[in-house]
C-alpha cells in the first residue's frame, strides 16, 4: 500500500468468493484494522482486504505475523 502509516484510515472488508458483496468489518486506523484482522479465523483471513483512499491490498500480503 502506498499509505502505510499505522494511523492511516482504512476500510477492512471481507470478500467471500460465493458472495459478490463486500462486508465491511471496520473503518478506522490501520493498526486497529490489522489487530481485528488477526483475530479472524484463518479461512476468513484469506478473504480480508484493506482499502485506503488510494490503494487496495489483501490482508495476507500485508501481515507479517
């Protein structure tokens, strides 16, 4: 992501392959969004995405554990 500050506002959302509608789980600081994403089950984590005003990235590509 181009905006990677822990205070950058992001939308954390879940995309299920069987449902074309994204489900927003959180909107707020990146650090909080990462914490929420890490609490999700592994099968859900694979469908999590972060969106800023200028980029979208899968949670698993950003998370370093």
